[in-house]
């Protein structure tokens, strides 16, 4: 699997499709920290949401950068479409982890906070960023060109889901009681964001509950994607 991940990283960087999402997150973070001092967890909750958006964008560009013929050859070498898909997810997880570390450590190392975040808040920030980043990855899996051939439709639907995810709290308040359960269908961006913002006052159990909700959602999406990947014929892309 390691050689395949290296191959995918080289292929993606040569395609230069990474530039848009990478430049977007870098510019957004630099603007946020252009003034100091900044509140610790409020800033981290904001950059975690930025990472969610950037990872969804990056994932879509990553999943669509490989030519159909090259993908079919890679599937043959991997001897399994599911292994090929799993390799792509691991590559995206690696990229997400790199961005996670950079975004969390940058303001601390450069002294942009009003106070030292401390080990506890740094760990929470790393987990929260990682979960929202992987949530963006998991959502984008289903909008690649091998699933939805028309790029404009895929981009529009992905954007709609991202917007709905960010407005989860407002949507929850506007739904009638009988339809309140529908909020559980949305990606749990708001619970993680609010947990990070209130990390200094919430109990550890409440924080872990919000993080667990995101982890379960990610696991279900990736599990279903791998299951369906095993059954798809990539010759039809």
C-alpha cells in the first residue's frame, strides 16, 4: 500500500490540482491570524471549519485527477477496486493530517494567541481538525467523476451539502419537532465546531460525545464507499 500512496501523491502534485484548495486554506488561515492576540479555541473552531471546506475541495480534485485508463491499470495492479479506493482514502488522510498539524501548530509557534493553549487544548484542536478534515474527505468520495459524470452537478451538490452542514444549528431550530430527526442526516460539522468553541466549559464526556458523532459518520460513509467500490466497474468511467 505504501508504494501506491507514494505514487498517488506524486501523481496528484504533478497534476497541480492541489493548488486551489491549498492556496485557499493558507490564505484563509493567514487572514484569520493577521491580527493578534486571538482567542485560542474560537480560532481553532474557525480553522477547523476552514479545513473541512478545504478537504472537501481537495478530495474532489484528488479523486478526479487520475485518468480513467491510469485508474484501471492501478486497479489491476492492486488486484482490487476496493484496495485502490482504500489507498486513495489513506493518501487523503495523510494530506489531511499534514494540514491538521500545520494549521494547529502555526498560531501557537508564531505567538498569535492571547495565552498559551496548553497540551489539553492542543490535543482537542488536533482531534477536531482531523475529524472535520476527514469528514470533508468522506463526503467528497461520492461526488467524484466515476460516481457522478457531470462535474458541474457534482460540484453543485457537494457545495450544497457543505453549506447545509455549516448551517446545521439554524436548520435544527427551524425544523418542526416531528422532522427534527432529519438533522442527524447532515454531516456533524456544527456539533464539533460548537464543542471546540466551548471546550473550556464542557466536560470531557460531552466533548468526546461530539467527536464520536463525527467519527461514526465518517466511518459509515467510508465503509459504504468501500463496499460500493468493490461492486463498481471502473471500465465504465
